[in-house]
């Protein structure tokens, strides 16, 4: 990604700008561009990729940028975003598909449930969702875990809300705060944040947030909404059809491998702090996101695929099928990067920096608020994260690596705020749990808002001590 240096910001250099519009016109252009995206997604049900593409053209047009320069900015942003995170998304999809098809996810679930008492079950579910949700996209995680939640609730005679809310909280927190999920990865790329630091702080915040929004909030949700698992949606677990399943220890080690490698790199950078040292040079390679996820995907072919009895052809088929569903995600993430780059090139970043100098609001809170607004309008956490990160990117130019990582997390937290009827996740939860719209708002939507607000509180607290 192209980033604005401190010198450029201080001097107001316009070398990168594609328009000479003033701040008022730029502000109007941003509002009109975002409004166009919102209307296209919500009213006309246009795919987010097309909506972001058209919104970028509208943005450039209202800002009085020439069409060819607008297209050039959008194309550059799209290409740079996909090149930065596309491979990581693909590798994460492969690992997630291997985990699901091999029965590895069920192995984790069954092992923890077998060792968990009834009172501890909500805590077990948030743990399961957190572990399984690390390499999975949010929608994939929902499709994978909600049937498991329904099975547990039905067979164990548990309240659906007491079991379901912790699982949803674990998935959602991972989706918004912890790479290698697409939103956090794109924000890290956009803000030039350190992935290892962001991952470490994201996990640190995710744990208490998942506890508060999961097992603790589930007690209240259970009082507000009483539903039973829909009979037609309680499935037979596919892993029961397999001749064998991966062992629990091997499955857990495979899932956590990329996280461990990336955290090891971050620790090495802090402890060794010598770019010429051999161990740091090795860890810079081994702990890079691409190598870490590639290693996990390759290891998973053996520890998950072969352990489930998959032959070479079956493993190849699983890998191939894992890449098909992510085409839409890659396009949305790429178009979000194109929209972000158009915002940067028309000078919106400079405008926000000038205005924010006179505000008493912190950059972390500003990033959260912008993400909240885009999330409420579009219903997409990924679009909200990418767009908000692009808008506040200039503010990160003179931040420390720790505070830049916290800015990523603040934006990610804002992107989870109050999921409602324009969010696909809202309807997935509603249908799987057999709830009406009002019940879904009182449980799922409130839970998402709680995650967003509590995450922001922890981000702000960490910013005071780090």
C-alpha cells in the first residue's frame, strides 16, 4: 500500500492527490460516495464488489477528479490489497476446509465437551469457537459451529442461548480483532502495522471480551429469549461418516501453528532486536504471515487430511473446493482497498488530519466511530474495517508500532457494532436459531454491540499503559 509520510502530511504535499478540491467538497464527496455504496448494497441488493467499485467512481466524480485518475487509483488500490492479503486469505481457506472436512473441528468439539460439566459448557463453547474460529472466515465458522451448537443443545438438554451466544461471541471476536481474518489483515496492511504486535494485542483483548460477551451475557440473553433448536436444522455430524478422525492434539497443534509462528517472530523482534542476527533473520521468514499459514496448510494435509484417511486425490479436491467460495471475499476486500486508495488519493486523509488536529478526540476513538458508521450503513464488517482504516491511515504515520496496532484493533472493534438486517450474519443466526427479527436483535445484535464497545474500552485502556 502507498502511505503518506509525516513530511508529506506536514507540508501538505499534493503530489499524490488527483484533485484540487477543497475540504468542503472532499467532505461532500466522501458522504456521497459512502451513501452510494450504502444504497446499492441495502436498497438495490447489489453485490458489495460492484457497490464499492461504483462508489469509488462516484467519490472521484464528486471530488472533481478526472475519471482516468479515479480508475487508476481504484485499480492500484485493488491490486495492492489483493497482493497483500489475497494469498493469506487463500491459505486460511485451505486450512479451514481441511479442518472441517477431516472431522478435526468435530474432534476438538467432542474432546472438550466430553471433559466438561454442564455448568462449564458455555465456557467450553466460547473456547471451542475461539480455537476453531482462528483459521476460519466468519460465515464459514457460523455454518460449521451452529449445527454443532444445535446438536449440543438438543442432546445435552441445554438452553440454546446459554450455548449459542458464547459460540457466536468467540467467532465474532476472532473475526473482528485477530488476524489472519480478512478485515484485520487488510487494516494491518493499510495502516502499515506490525502483524505480530497486532496479533498479540488482539488475542490479549479478545479473551476478556469473549468472556464478557459470551458466557456472561448469555445469562441475560437466556432470560430475554427462550427458543428450542429447530428440528429440521439439527444435522447428523459429517465426521461420523469418516473411517477415522485426526487426533485432538494434532488438530489443535495444526490450528495454532500459524499463530505460534507469528507470535514467535514478534517476540524475537523484541528480545533480539538485531536485524543482522541469524535467529531474527530466520524468524522474519518463518514467522511471516504467508510462510506461517503455508506451513499450517501443508502440515494440515497430513495431520488432518491423511489422518482422516484422505488419499492424495481427496486432499487435492478439498484444497480445490476451499478456494472456490473465497472469490467473492477476495473481490470485496480488493474493491474495499480500491475505495480506500481513492479516498487517499483525493486527499481525504490530509483533510481528516487537519480537522483532527483541532479535536480533543483520540485517533483510536475516531477510527472506531468511522468504522461504526460504515458498519451500520453497509452491514459489512470487512467493508467497514477497510474503509475506516483507509480514512485514518494518515493518523498512524507518527504512531509507535504498539499504538498503530491498537488503531487496527479500534477499527476492527467498530466494524462489529450492532449487526442488523443489512448483515448476512444477522439472517444466518436468525434462521439457524429459529428466532424472529426482534429476538435476533435482543440477542445477536446486542451481543455484537457489547463486543464492539468492550473491545474499544480495552483498546483505550491499553493505550494508556503501553
